[in-house]
C-alpha cells in the first residue's frame, strides 16, 4: 500500500511530529504539508530536527486535484481548534467532486469532532460548533479503547492529550463501581502549541506550576464517554496543571477501592489491561515522563492500600497524546500493523 499524505497545519508542534514520523513510515509514498507563515520555505525552517532527513517545502494550500489518482490519499489535520470544522464542508465537497471522498482517510488532531453532539460541544468548548451536521460521523481515535471501531474508518478524531492520559488510566478500572474519582494531570508547555503565549513563554513557565481550567477542562466529556464505554460508574473530577517540562503529561487518578477489590486485584487488572497493548507498559513504582518522551509509549502503574487505589500514567503529549496516536489510528484504519513506523524508544534522558 502506498499512501499519499497531506498535513494541514504542518508548521506547528503536532505537524512537525507528523512530518518526523511519516517521513520514516514505510507505507508513505509522498508527504506534503501546509503552512501560511512558512509557505515556500523548507520544512526545516520550522522544524530544525528534520534538516537532511525530511526535505520538503511548506505549501500555502493543497491542490486536491493532485490527489485525484492516488490509490490511498490520507489527510492529517493539525490545525488549531475550529479550523477544520469551519472548512470541512467545503473540502468534503471538493473531495467528492474529485472522486476522493470515499477512499480518503482523514485524521483530525483537534477537538472539533471528538464529541458527538452539538450540545456537548457547546458545553465543553463554550461556542456553537461550526459544522454540527458532521458531528458523530468521526470514529474516536484512542486504540486502547476503540481499536475495534478503527479498521476501515475514513474519518477519525484522535483523542485529546489529557483525555488520552486519563482514559488509559481508566483501563484497569473497567466495569467497576467507584463513586468519586479525582484526577490531576501535569502537562508540559508544548501542550499549548508552537506560538508563544503568556502561559508558555519560557521565563514565566520554566520554574512554575499552576492549575488551570480547574474542574472544567474541555477534555472531560471525552473521558466521561469512556466511563460509559467501559461500564465504569464514577463521579470524575479533574484538575489540569501546567508544569515546567516541555513535553509530557503525568496523570494521577485516585479513588476509594470498591468492596471486593484489593491491591493484588488492582495489580492483576492493570496487568490484564496492558497485555496485548503494543504501546502500554506496566511499570513498578512510578511511571516517568522522561521514559516516554519522544516515543508513542504510555507507561502505567497502580498502587493501593486497603482503602484507596491510584492509577498513574505518563505519556508524551505530542506523541501518544497527539501525532503518534494519530499514526497508530491510521495504521489500524488502513489494516497496517498497528505499530508501523512507531515502535521505538524515546531519547533518555529527555
Ligand atoms: N500540543 C499538544 O500537546 C496537542 C495534543 C493533542 C492535540 N492537539 C491539538 O492539535 C492541533 C494542533 O496543535 P499544535 O500544538 O500542533 O498547534 P500549533 O503548534 O499552534 O500549530 C498549529 C498549526 O496550524 C496552522 N494554523 C494556525 N492558524 C490556522 C488557521 N486559522 N487555519 C489553518 N491553519 C492554521 C499553523 O501554521 P500557520 O500559521 O503557518 O498556517 C500551524 O502549522 C490543535 O487543534 C490542538 O488542540 C495539541
């Protein structure tokens, strides 16, 4: 299978990771990416790590006619929130007119199509959805929970970064009646994208830790959908925090142990949840962000006393929380081995 790939928003952090991963992906035959700021300039102008490895030039826009004869066109959207939703109708019409719509695989990295109703979207994101009639037409891209739905999927909404960490943490808790579950997660500054803001600017961030969107983060509804998917009864609260690393998310879920579950039982559940999952690693003690940075792995650990349980998860937000996960979803959608182009260790120390 030869894939012809376009990345919309290729100059950002997610776009850069996609260029890095896909330029080494054995099924990718051609690769191109858009940027308005870098149009006409080489990829390494935005991503210096790609110099001499992935040589391409950013385009202002994709001419879809050039994909018309491709046997397997693929589009990744790594644009800011709202950008895909506001132009998808137009793009779908053009893809349809070129006979591309039914064989093109689109993987969106933004939150635009992760939720299935306009009401849920408005509640989570505080604004009306720009393209509500397409809500519900995307498969939710988090293979550890939705692997069975991905083969053959043509429109995929990859899970959010915090949402990924929290939902991986729910894997050992499938089917349990838990009551209150409190979750926290610390993210590195790359979670906010490549454009510097007051909360990502190095001097104001490097030696600081702060909470934000306390109890109200927009990824909560994604996680709540998985509580239903996993038949987990839980009253979940979540406090996201920004920490001093560049990459990485470290998440903690805490709960009272339900009747009949002890530390050994929780450990056995975690072992079962990680078995057969190519990117989940069960670790002793604490997962470490430094052990997963640059890789698509998620490290997970559990701990319990006679009353309390905890699940700890570390991921790289730009990999398992974003670009790596998007490629993992694409592999599954196209019937490739799930790990194609993805199974390697990150750089340690980070
Ligand atoms: N960072 C993370 O950890 C993370 C994790 C999971 C999901 N996400 C989601 O993934 C998406 C990309 O995130 P990112 O961190 O890569 O962002 P980013 O670094 O800010 O990159 C955004 C990209 O989109 C382009 N862009 C900006 N405004 C645009 C517009 N109005 N229309 C079209 N393109 C536009 C930018 O390039 P030009 O301005 O040059 O066109 C750039 O290539 C976002 O939706 C984000 O929420 C991020």
